[in-house]
């Protein structure tokens, strides 16, 4: 068995390029709400048993994002999510917890709207495929997860967003 990676996904794939372009058209508030909702629906169930304390922290971050509060007002919750993720064990569970924690920080760092998906792709691949698949199989599962995430963001995106984020992608 090869070493499992913390994140999965190809930053140079067509799906990632489409995700980046779509992210650039949305506001921080839209991205933050989507990221926390998506992570809560798809990744939190994977780590719920291993890290039950993460669920209320994610809910607090969601409430802050929904209210449009600046991330500075719930920065302690963002830090708590990151600390809980570091303490979570198991490849799928830790990747899922990290995805949730990074999603909570989207209001603070909009580029995390892409970053949390790489942890999430690993979480889904390890949870669904087990821990003894080939790298090619994991990459295929990660690509499917990134496509699902793109479809989700496209479905909730706001046309002609008044204050889209400005991101310099360093990839």
C-alpha cells in the first residue's frame, strides 16, 4: 500500500480551472455560506464520530457567515475548528475534519473555497474506497468529488454578484 495523501485533486484539471473562475465571480459571504454548507453536508458526516466537537463549532461558523459577520468576529471558532481537525485520527476522518475547518475559514480567506475541496476529495475517496486503492483510483474518485462540488457551487452562485472576491491564485 502506498502512502496516503492528505489532499487529493489536480489543481491543473479543467474542473479546478472552472471552479477557480466561478469562485472569482462570487462574494465572500456567498462563498463562506456555500463552503460551510457543502462541508457540513458532505464531509462532516465522515468525521462526526471521530470528532463530535467539530459539529457545533461548524454550526457557529455557519451562523456567523449567514449573518454576514466579518470573520474576525468568529475567529476563535475558526481556530477551534483547525485545532479539532489536528486532533482527529484516521485518514478519512482527519481529511474530512480538515475540510470542515478550512471551509469555516473561507470568510477570512476566500481562496479556501477551493482549498477545502482537496481535503474533502481525500476524505470522500478514503471513506468510500477504503485505504488500499491505487493512486489512480483515488485520483478518479477525487475528480468526481470536485465535479460534484463545482455543480453545487454553480447551483447556488449569485449572478452578477455586486462584490466578487479578488483572488491571486498561486498555483
